[in-house]
């Protein structure tokens, strides 16, 4: 499979797409397209129906793209396509971040002057991630008295 350019008018969203891209996310995708170009292709079927990257498609339209980079998905049944559409979103969603590495990268990009929205962060969200502030929780004393009550007989005691 190789990527090719296709007219936006020849591509159609899949009505069974289960992901919703709100205005804020589409705006971030637009900023990302302006900064980096269209790096990842939109996955489509031969018919032009989108399999993955509906948000990129929406952002490209709003940015006025006439053509987008696509990759034709071949060799999968209709049922496999349906499963892949869920897997493509869910498998990325359930991953976790290496928080120290993420913070280091975000700090480096901030120093370089990157617009936080081009990398998917609202400014306030980025500021929160980059600060070392910990919620002002009172430190627990290991010797705090703990009250207990037996649910059967009502006997009470403290430790």
C-alpha cells in the first residue's frame, strides 16, 4: 500500500464512525495541519469511504484543502473494517504516558515556542502539566486515630 493524493470531494465520512470530533479538537487538528502538513494519511476504502482519521478529514476541509493524502485499505472484509475502526481509536486511547518523558518533551517544545494547540494541548492544560504543583492535601499522620464499629454487634473501638 502506498499513499496517494485524492480530491476531498471524492472522500466520504463513514456514517458508522463512532468517534466524535468537537470544535476544539478540530481546531487543534487544523493547527497541527498548518504546522506540520498532512503527515498521516486518511485511511479509505476503494469507494472513498473513510476508515480512519475522520477528524483529519474534517480539519482538512475547514483548512480549504482540495486534496488530501489517503491510503487505500485493502485485503480486509467489511466486518474486519468495522472492527479495525474501533481498534484504531480504542487501542491508542488505553495506552498510558511516560509522565517524566512527556513533561521533558513538553518543556522542550514550549522553549522552542511551539503553539500548544498544534500538539493537542490547551494552554491551561499544558501549564498544569508543566508545573510541579501538588494539590494542597494535608499530610496524613500515620498516628491518626481511626474509629471502627462492628456492623454486627455495634462494638466501637479506636486505634
